């Protein structure tokens, strides 16, 4: 496993008896069980229950037991023991919407609107050479591990080019291969593009090539790495999708019992385009062609109106909420109304950064701003947002039975957080303290499928230093060629 593992045989149930009383039957391990990893005398966190001074045992890829430390250590005398004092175990976070190749534009694309309004003389991505695009995806995956993500949805076209590199990172992947069949619609649309747009033309050839890419990726990767890799179909955008493409994507998902995804209502130009050429708003267009449903997770929903919210709720469509990027764009999606209509909520990062830990804080605060409750600061609670990032995510990726919470029988996907920090002590409620004030750097270890991908602040699946140095050199070369960016600043008093 790791070169820093060690054994300890220490007892002391402490408050574990009380935790066991809350959840009887959680201690399922039997004597003489296979070698385990035991997190002893720790805190086990789920959105609806925090268990203090307990142990959690992992056998193989699953959580085998949660209960009093002395009893679990007795049941697993040969365990690799992780000292959990002043630590907390959280379910691994699930990033339901990201574009890893956009990592190159970190520190730029966040600040120039959507679509990007900066008039660069050359696009940074065009200056990548050889395997540098793959390098951008790998450093994004490295950031994801360091910030507590265990399951990651990569939404892109042509994932096969870098799938092998991502598979080696240890993350649980959903490769959402994204396709389009419009011949003449640039997407995502800008206001300028909308003014110049033509009636969309769709190509059967493009559609068949896209579906073949999905099928090829599915054949090559779905179920690989001990089931750690899944392949989902994705329609790229409402404005670049024909009714036939939507039906094909949905049919592929239904045939293979998969989730599926699309960008939805991410810009004003998008819904204006759909109304102009299809006489329907985006969600209504998807509903007419049978695309909405409980296994669709639609990204953004920033500009949905009341009629679309009702459709999304009625069909139980899942919304992947990229709170961080939405705030950067100056938008707060109507998450309260979507929740109340019946839409499950999940979280994602979108472009440039891959830190769901930070997204939780922004999602909490912006939803409170958006609410019109008599006491808007009361809802949502940090536990609600943690549930979005874990249980909501597991629903989106069609893995509710296996990931999303720390329960006996589920996959051992978790992160270990050091709670002994000046901004986390004292903490009347640990989840609240962590969501409001915790830092991703508080995460010291990450486990996926029962294996440490990071332990004791050391990433075990990648040469972190070499990757960072190489990505830094590529970034400096490219941005030096792009040249200075004209930054519009606010007037300053003299």
C-alpha cells in the first residue's frame, strides 16, 4: 500500500458507544477478516450524521465496519492502522461537470465573461505542442485529488486522446464524450454570434461520427480499472443538437443504463437562439424531444424561466450547479426554485479550476443570497451543500448504491481532513466549520476504491513536483507568446 504504513493496537471506545447506539448494526466485521485498513479514534462525517471517536475499517475496495475503535481493532488485528485522532473522514467529493483541457486558461477565463470577451491575438490552446494538452488535463486531475475529489466527470469531445493518462491518476472517472451535429452554429454562442447566426443545419454524418466516438470510448474504457471508469454519452449544447442527436444520446444511455448530460441555459444568447429558431426555450426543446429525465444531469441552468423550472422538476432532471464559475460570470442560478420544483442538485467546477471544496462554500453563500425566505441566512445549511457534493453527485453519475456516503458496504472513497486548525477550533458543528472556513490544504489523505491516492500530504499516483514544473514551463511559454491582456479596471479616485 504505502511506505509510511504502520500498525497500532490501541483501544479506547470513548464516545463510540454512543455512536453505535445511534446506528445499531453498523459493526459488521468478523474476526479473522482479510487484512484491512483501520482509521482509529476518528470522526466519520456524513451530511446527516457525524460520529465522533469511532473507527472505520476498509477491506478491499469497500467500507467493512464503523464502530468502537477497540472492537474494530480487535476484529482486524493485522490491520494497517491510520491514527485518526484530530482527523475527520468525509465522503469523497464528486465533480459532475468539468473541462480539464481548459486548465491552461486558469487566471484568465474566469474574468472575461462568457463567451470570452477578451480579444486575444492568438488562442492559448492553439500553442500547445505534442502531449501538452494531456499535461493540462493531468495537472487538473492533480488539483482534484488535492482538494478532496474522488469522482470526476470530464465533459469533452475526443477524450480518447488523454483517457490513458487520466486512468493512471487513481481517480474514479466518468468520461462524458460530448458530440454535436450542427454544421453552422458556433457554440457556445456570444451576443455577436447570435446576431450573425443562421438557421441551424444538421448533419447525419456528424451525428453518426459522434455516436461512433461515444461507442468506441465506451468499448475501450467503460468498466476498466476495476470498474473505476465509466463512459457516458453527452450532447454538447442545446443549440448544436438536432432532435435526432438527442434521441440517439438518450437511447445509448438507456441501452447501457448510463447517465447522460448536456449544457443547458448557460447564456442569454443560448435561450434567445433557441426561441428565435426553434420557437422554444432550451428546456422545453429538450422536453419535446424526450431528453429530460431522472438520469440526465444538465449543467448550469443559469437562465431558466418559471416554465422551464417546472419542466425540469416534473421530469426530476438533475442540475449540476457550477457555483464558482456562475459567480465569476455574475450569475446566481435559481437553485432554490429548482430544488423546490423537485430537481436534485449536484456540484461541478466547469473551467480552469477543479476544486469542489471551494465550490461548496460559494454554492452555500450564493444560494442564500438568491433565496427570499423570511430568514434567508438559515437555508441552505452546510450539511445540505455537502449532500449536493456527495449524495447529489452520486445520483448524477448513477452510482448511488456505491459512492456518495460513508456506509458499510459502499466503496471506500473518502478524504481525511486535519481538524486541528485555528479556523476549525472550536467548532460547534464540524461540517459548518469546514464548509465555511476550511481550506483544501487541510486535506491530508485521499482514498479511492480502498486505495490511497494521497497519504500524509503526498500524492502517490503521480510525480507531483515534475508535473507542476512542466506545466509551469508550458504556461509561461504560451502566455508570453499570447502577450499582455487588456484588463478593464474600475475608475479609481484621484
